[in-house]
C-alpha cells in the first residue's frame, strides 16, 4: 500500500522516506480523523509533501489549531491538506485575529474558514479587509467574509473589470455589493444578463436584487426554467411577479411539479422546453398557429 501511494504521488522526498517508520504514523493519524482508503489518498494527493512534515512537531499541532477554529475534524480534513503546515496555519491565525478585531462574528469566521481556507492565507489579506470595509459591506453579515474571500481570489484589476461589466447593464456601485456577483466570470455575467434582460425581458434592476442566479448554470438551470416561466406568463397561466431567487433555488422536483407537470396538458411541449429539446419561442409559435 505504501509503495503504491508513494509512486502515485511521485515526490522524490516521499520515495526516500521509510514507509513504516516515517509515513505510517502520519497516515494512521489522518485515518484516526476519519480519512480512509480513497479519501485518504485524495487528501494526501492534494499536497503530497504534507507527509514530509513532522507528525508531533507540526501536523498534530496544525490540525489541533485548525480544529479549534472550525470546531470539527471533518471541516479540517475536508479540503485543508495544503493549509496544514505551520507557516500557513500561523498566517491563518493572524488573519482570523484581524477579522475578530473588525468585529466579524466567530460563526461567520468559522464558516468562511471551513469553506475556503486558502482565502485566509493570501498576501494582502489586511489590505483586502480594509477595501471590503470601505465598499460598505456589513461586518456582521456573512457576505462580509465572502467578499474578503472573493477579493483574495482575484486581482483588483479583475474585480474592477467585473464591476464594469455590471455597470454596462446599469447597475450602481451599491447593487454590485454582493460577493456572489464577483464570484462569477465576466463572460458568464454577460450571458446570463443578456438572456434574462434581452430575452426574458426582466428589468436589469430586478436581476440586481437576486444575484443568486449567477451561481447557477446558464444552460442547465437558468435557460430551461426561465423559458418555462416565460411560456406560462405569455399564455396567461401564471403571473409574472415570481421571485427570481425562488425560481433559481427550487430543486428540480419542486420546479417540475409546480411549473411543468401542473400545466403540461394545457401546454403540450412544456416538458420538452424544460429538457432543452424545444425552444420556448418555437412552442409559442406552434401554439399561436393552431
């Protein structure tokens, strides 16, 4: 088992290690935290050199420190192999303290660290924190932490470029104050806005109130669902004032029951629109010609 893992990772330092004396205690430690077989292999493969670090002096203290922040073994081992070295853990602690000093609630810090630990190790974390504060984000809300994470994952130039994309659609600086907006590529922003505003005829300001739509796939969720809604609205079967966030967030089964199966007999072909087999405009044209 050890040899196969070593050759899989292909790190010279690991190949020189003594499997039973050096590596087995470390693997056993991670197993004791709930990682077994394929999960253990995947965890180590994200950062193989983790196994070159000392168990007693570095790995265990690093693990314990991270666990004290995120409150569970699972949140540490979920995606944190890269972060479990002493210098990165020290940087995390410094940046966590900065968030605390800004009055960010402990629960929000914990959620952020559990979901995107790398964001707490980036250079310029303090400067990013100040910029997010200047932008007007409320430090008591989870969006404050999300914004810090998003800004840390991109350059300021890219941040400004994305803001400019939204402004082309008439959004104000205040309307762009959502980290969800900035977690989406400029190309995807344009595609979703073009579909919702130009095809579905939603007002741009209405879309701005529901940035959650940018988290979903345009092809697999936004187009099928909003095409169905467009058909139902134009056929006079439902009212137009359905919340965009609700339409985007509904699980498929609920959406199907509420908006597709319910009206399938009245609008033959509606299921095909939902499944992407028929364009909503073709359905409307076929209906009007009957």
